[in-house]
C-alpha cells in the first residue's frame, strides 16, 4: 500500500522505498503524467481565523459578547402626561473552548541508488507535492470533523431541522461520551428518505435567517482575488453530484413554481450558482458519506460499519493506481451524504504561530540542532535510522537515505453554533433515459 494513516509516532525504522518499484533506464519509457481532479480548501475559506501564540496553554477559551434580546412584538409607551416606563438592557457573555491538535506526515525513505537510476527525474518533487496536497486535504477534513462535532442542529432533507444533537468532541472509536457517536449517527440515517431538493435549500436558508438569526457572509478568506459575489450571501457546501441534480429538480422543470428562476451557471472562482438571490453554492470534492447498515465485501466481511464514514479513495493493487473508492461512489453502499449550510461566524480556524524561540531558532553555533517545525512545512531530511540484514544500525552517516517529513498543528474554535448545520440527504442521480 502506498499510504498508511494514523500510525503511532514511534522511534523506529520506517519502511524504505522498494529499490525495484521505479522503472529503470534500460527500458525505452515515456513519462506518463495525467491530470487529477483538483481539490480545494473548502472550509478554511469560509471560517474566520484566530491566532494562537506561545506560552498561552493548550486550551483556548473564546468569550463572545451577547447582545440583549428583542423581547417584545408590540411597543406601547405611556402617554407623555403620565410616568414613563423604562427598558433595562444587560450584555452577557457566552464561552467556547478549543484545543490545538498535532499530526505528523512522512514519506517513505528514498535511497540514493534507485533515485539515481530512476527514469523519473522529478520523482522527489512529485512526492513533495503529494504530501503538501495531503496536508491541505487533512486540514480541510479536520475542520469539517470539528464542525460536525460542534453542530447542535442538523437538517434532514424532507423533514427539516432536528435540534438537540450531541456536541462533545468525538474520537476515532466513535464512542466518546456526549458526542455524535457511531450508534447515534446510525440511528439518524434511516430517517433520511429524500434527496437534496431546491425546496430543501429554500427552507434551509429561511431557517438560517429567520429561525437562527445567522448573518450572511461579507467576503471569503484565502481567495486568489477579491470575491464580491459572496457578500451578503449564505453558503451551501455540497457535492457536484447534488449540485448537478438540481438541473432536473421538479421545481426547476415546473415553470409555475416560484423556485424556477435560479442561476445555475458558474459565477465566480470555485463557487457555483446563485439561489434565490440569497445563497451561493460551493463544491466539496470529498463530502462525508454514510450507510445506515454495515457495508460488506463479496465475502461477507464488514468493511465499514453502519454510521461510520466511508473513505473516498483507495489504492487498487490490481493495476497499481489510486482511484475513487467504489463503495464511496456507489448509491447503494454510500446512500447518505452530508452537505453544509453556513452563515458567517460559525467558527474560527486556529492559526498557530511559531513555537517559542528556544525551539525555533537555529544559529551557527548550533547548526546541527534541528528547529521544531509545526506549521505544515515539508522538509527533506537525512535524519533516519538504517538497519542492516545482520541487525546492526547505522545513523545514515553517508547520507544515502532521505525522507520527507512535516508536522502540522490544527485547531478550531466554535463561534455561534446555530449559524450553521450539516444537511443529511439521500443521494440520487437522474434517470439515464428521458421520460
């Protein structure tokens, strides 16, 4: 397998690149590079950021001022000839807590000989780019995971908003107390009986604005150019599959419906379409997908338990290629998908600053002391252990082995949890034949 996930950070020898895995020069070869589907940092563009600085502990507490409520519908003051009444307003505070998380990313070890002989001259640069992309995708998945954990409401297509969802931080085992456990998720999924329709989108936006008082966005972060199209809009984040289904939505085909005039064309950057004049749509390349029952292979072995998300890609050992996971793309094995509805200030991604100077500095007198890196920068290092067939260990003193390493710190601080929620819907695709 070309990739392994969530391995313990133990100090031991890591697997070395297979010397015969790469093609060698004695063959007449053509380097075959193919384009892959581009990916974006979806959620970091839509979340504000907040800085985390050294020596402030490992728990951040966010204090949010809360304005006084509008507590009446009719307003009838006393006549000027009588004693007037008065209003008293008190500003309060709400608090949210967050911690930062650390994760390491590494490549296999590269040996001098196969890398020297390899026909693929820019192989190391390709491996570097691969790790950079995976760090970006991992941060995107981290933010969505934290948003999922923090959501106190969910929207089930065909039903509406369901309140009172668990909001504790989850764990990989899916059993953290007070969180959206695997069992809790599995219990919700059978209630999802409808695909994501434009009528749902309309009700979602009304819920954000009317029921939860969510403010619209006033722009987007991390965009290559100023994005005026997002100002004053809410955002729905969903898959291209759900987006393209709206072309055949009954309310689009029915010209008598009030939902028909929707601009479903590409408008700006990687945002797509304008709905009802209030909402823009952003495509998520890897949406969360579930099944309410166990997903099994042809031999009856459970691959993905009910209520656990299905990974989007696999490495196919038969043709040695990375490709979409057929259990993830199938409407049968992954029938339930998660989209998002967001207003402004749902949460903040934590921007982690440099470590204390004693760990980050490196000068002439201590050039062999390696500075601590934790901002996702990918480094090529020769600090690896070698173990030979006779059991002896070498510190790679000749520098024939190299490895890419990176350490990233991720963080999320909830803002106003009612300003956004996940949308659960049943996947569907248009009929292949016209009726």
